[in-house]
C-alpha cells in the first residue's frame, strides 16, 4: 500500500487510458511540445507514467515519450467536472526522471 502524502503528489503510476486521453484530446499539449522542440512535430505522444495531486480539481504530472524519442513532463490541471472546463497545460519540461514540480 502506498504512503499517503496529504496535500502532496501521490506515487508514480503507469499511465492508463484516462491519462492518455488527457494528452491525446488536447491540441494545446502537442503545440507546447512542438514549441519546446523548435517546431519539430512530436508525432504520437505516449503517456508512460503519472502522479496526481488533488486540489480544486486534479493536477497530473505526466511523463510522455514522443515519436522522436524525447521525454517530457507535462503538468496538466483537470478542473472539477461541474465546471465543464477543459484540462489545461500548466507547465512542460524536457526530462528523463519524473520529479515533483
């Protein structure tokens, strides 16, 4: 059983279809990665692992691998469902390990 870190990020987990959908269904993610790679098309981005933090919604740190074999951490905020707002990309960094922001 994982240790509970109240207010902090949970343990790193393998990505699932819900997390992959956060990456796939938001053109903002692709554009940000493309800007970070000097305009190179990242191709398909595969979510590998993620961590979450519950706030007034959920913060996700998602480690993705592009078709160009580059690793990125995407900090995505998913608002609570009743707001009917779309997830937003809060931050992005080129990386290998998945740290806490």
